C-alpha cells in the first residue's frame, strides 16, 4: 500500500515549486498551467448546488468520501481559478475530514498568494477553502451518526 503524503509535505512541495520562479508573471503562468491540467468536471456536476458562493468566477466543487478520506473534484470558467483550485485539491484531496478541518494551509501565504491576488480572487480562494472544509465537516458529522 502506498503511503499518502501529509498535507504539510504537499504544501512544502508547492512552496518549493513556486520558489523556482523569479517573478509573479512566471508564477501566474505556472498557476494557469496547473489550471489547464485540471481534469474537467463532468457537466452533470456543474449545477447551482455545487457552485461556490463568493467567487467572482463560476467555480463548481464536489466531494466524495471513500474509506474515511475525502476526494475533491472542481472546475471553473476562469483558467487562473482552475489553477488555484487545482492546488487546493492537490493539498487536501485524499485526506481525512479531521486533517482537512485542522489544516491552516500555510502554503497560500508562503507563496505570496494572498498579497498578489486581486481582492475578489483572494475572497474567492477563501470561499473555496471554506467550502472544502465544510464538506469535511459534513463527512465527519456523518461518521459520528
């Protein structure tokens, strides 16, 4: 059985990847590339119930629980937002509800995301994080019933 990286290990990988770029133009290009690599979400999931509120762009997020771990899928109509959500999926997907709820997602600040995103994008990023943690909370509560 393969071992799953911890959230912190994945965050450190992302910070290392971003440290390779000298300027924010290159970092944005990298985020856009990540967005282009994100597997598109099936149209059946692109419904209002799966839309994240508080995002300037349209963002759909779905979660599925398997063997006590949560797996996320998402899509957006904006390529930079697809890149942002792909990083969140990379960090959080495949972890337990408690791990997801308890993580601080330090990589967002460490790579300078909060200071370089427009306010509306930054709010959207926070809304995506909040929704992912809400899904984790729902699955945790289901486990306890």
